[in-house]
C-alpha cells in the first residue's frame, strides 16, 4: 500500500536520480535517449546498451525512474485537460519544472516513440509543456498569467523597516 510518506519518499528519490542522470550527461544533448532501450519479447538480444551492460541493474533502475517521471507528467496533463486537476494552481506551482523537464526529457521521448513506432506516446506531457511555454491553458487554450501580485507597504511601515535596517547595519559595524 502506498501512503503519503512512501509516495513523497519515492518522488524525492526519483527526482534525485533524474538530477544525477542529467548532471552526468552534462551538455551532451540527446544522450538521455540511451535510456529508451526496451526489453525484447523473445530476449534474443540484450536491450541494454553495450557500454552499460556491466551495470545492468543500475541502468534498468534509472530507466524505470525516468519512465515513472514521464508517466507522472502524462497523468497530470490528462488530469488538467479533463478538469480533474486545478490548472491555475499547477501552472503557478510547477510551470518551471514542467518546462525544464520537457526540455531535458524530450530526446528520450522522441527515441521511445521511434523505437516503439507509436508517435502518440507522451503527447499529453508534450502538449502541456508547449501550452505552458506560451503561458496558455492546456485545458482551454486561454491565457494563464503568472501571479504578479504587488505588495503595498504603507509609508509608516516603510520608514519603520528602514529604521530597523539602519539600526541592524550600525550594530554589525560596531
């Protein structure tokens, strides 16, 4: 059974593994696609790239982690499109993650699509990233504005804050 504590731990671990992979790959754009290998039904040949066979378990764990992240985004995009999830909240909370992750993971998606011969794989995630990149709703196509709230501070509060800052600065200089 998955409870909140397990789920949080799994998500954190998956994100940590993803960051490790991205950091290791560095600026080799597209090299993440090496994690697109799939198991062959007849097992006539090993799907793990030759240069990674010495650590087969680590490769497969990393591949599963990346696919899990892709599946999470695909499910979130579907939830948004069908009005199950609050798009405005997620847009403000996750937009930068969605865009960064799509940029990093898209070479893997394209390779998976090519190998599987299924161009529809992860189209919801791709569509979500494309719409949010333009600050448009994935659900309606309408504009989604990032929150740009202004905080009004009264003149008396400003002078009080300034006075405190000056006092703290003077104490540090002594």
